[in-house]
């Protein structure tokens, strides 16, 4: 156990990419759950556009469920990596067990709450009488798999924290392949429409959750879990929650932004532009996957080296992920500018959608490279256990910048729906620069001083 998956040895870029490549593939595969649903639903005969718009209304709730998976999964995993670096294996195992218990309990609680308040929530998020039935039909079934979502997303972090990036990828892969196969069967074969998409997703998430639990309870895992035994330690739970607030806030504020944007788009553009925003969010999810894969892949490496006192390797890791992600986001931005039709046509090729979505896509992704600064700074804070800083910048970009801009910009110069779309690139610039600059001034300098003092 002592020398297994030891990130203090070998090339930093190689260690990161060995984790990042399977984690990027896992991000791609994980995204397939919702992306495949959107692709198939957008092509349902006659009612495809309305169904896709209705699905878009469910995103805030789905995002909030993911936020709670992040709260305990991304909260416990960095602490687990640091504990492994310090050779504190019992503490690392207890962190994993406590996180698992919190995920299961919270999943059951959230499922009940969302069922009780589904209708008022959907109308608060911008639903109309026309599209609410589609949102309801999908969400009623999707919520039944809430515990599966919590386990598959949350516990996959602990597989990666132990250095098993490929297993983490397989965990997601088995569910995604199932979803790709089952979606057309239930949607078109059984003529169940959006309900069929939800059924396929729940079954697939259940398969992913079972795969994750089977690996973590096997002898192959460094830290083993017994899924039938629950464990709660108040002190560890507080540490996990404090660390996970950053990931939770990032996901939860995404849900808040979606609510505000959908409401504003309904006011200034109607159902059509909620459909456009659904497509833009889908394209953004696709294009940010390599960035999240690299930064998430680096976190176990950074945390392990930090715990082991290898500060030069920590700095090298931060430098590597920043430069790599800047190069990628620059290329991705160029592709959006040159080939917008390709990205939109993946989800819906109607002339009405295409006409509205192309200019919106150009605005939404303007200055896409600045998103790298947010991701890199955020990942560094999380990996080093800097919960307060990570949480602050999650809130700062979304709540302090995006939400007010989305509310007020539509009224300036008759921008209308374009004002909502402009809030994203402006927040990337301001939030990204602020986050990364603070990380360099605080974390980077502290690492340098620690190296000088060794």
C-alpha cells in the first residue's frame, strides 16, 4: 500500500495525463447521459423542439442533485488524497466511508423534497403550460434514481483519489453505453418519449453506481468500502462538508444561473430561447470536458504531493494544467467561431433554432480562454484543501457577476436576450482573472516560501 500510486515519483505531466486522460473520457462519457437524451429528444417527431425545451427546464434540479454529490464526493476525495500522501491510510478510509454514508442519506432526502415541490419549482424556473408536461414527465422518473446519481458521481471521486483513473472511467462508461443503447429503445421503440429517456437514464445510473461500489469493495482497491455498513463521524463530516462547499457551490450556483437565465429568456424571447439556452449549455458542457478532465485529473497529484511536502512538484502541476488548458480553450473558441452550425445541428437542425442560436453561440463563447483561469485557480485551491478560497470564487463568478448581469443587461440598449448571453463571457473574464490572480498571490507565494524554508 505504501508505494502504490505514489505521485511523488515520475514525471508530473505524465502523472497528470495518466489521470486526466481516463478522467476526461469519463467526463465525456458522463455527459453522454444528458447529451444523448437531448439528441434523441430533440428529434422526436412533431414535438421534438418542445420536448427539448421542457428537458432544459429540468437542468437546475439535475444540477442541484449533482451539487450535493460534489459536496460529499469532491469534499472527501481531496482530503483523502492528502491523507494518503501523509501515509494516514486509516483516516483516508474513514473519509471515504463517511462520504458514502452522507451521499446515500442526502440522496433519499432530496428525492422526497423534489417530488413534493416539483410543480412550483418548474414554474419558478420559467415553465409555461405548454412545456411543463414534458419537464414533469422526465423529472418524475429521473428522481427515482437520485441515490444512483449520488453514488456514481460522488464515489467515483474516491476511485480517482486512489489513482485508479481508468477504473473511474469504466465506472461511467458502463452506464453511458447502457444509456446510448436504451434511449432509442424506450423513446422510439416503446414510444415513451421523454419518459423513455428518463427510464433509460435511471437504469444506466444504477449500473454505474453498482460498478463503483463493486470496485471499492474489492481487493483491488487501496481503500476498501463495505456498502452495507454506514459510518458517520461528526468531525470528519464537518471537514468533508467544509471542503466540498466549493464544488457544491459551483454546481448549485450553475443551477441558480440557469433559473435566472431561463426566467429572463422567457420574458424577452419566449420558449424558443429557452431551447437555445439548452443547446448552448450542452455545447459548453462538451467543450469544457477536456478542461475539467485535466484539472480534476491533477487534483489527486497535487494533493498527494502537497501532503508529502513536495512543493516544487505542486507548482509544476499548477503550471502544467494552466498552460495546457489555455492552449485547448483557444482552439475550442476558434472552432466555435468558424463552425457554429455543426455544434447546433447536433441537437436540433430546425431553421428557427439555427437562426436564433448562431448569434447567441458567438456571444456566449466570446473570450472562452478566460474560463481556464477560473478552472485552474479553483482546482488548485480545492486540491490543497483551501476550502474558503475555492468557495468564495465559486460564488463570486456566478452569483455576484452572472446573476446581476443576466437580470440587468437585457434592459441596457435594448439588448434583450443578447444581454442574457453576454453575462457569461463577461463573468469568465472578471471571475477568471480574479480567481487565478488570488491563487498566484497566495498559494504560489506560500509554496515558494515553503520550498525556501526546506
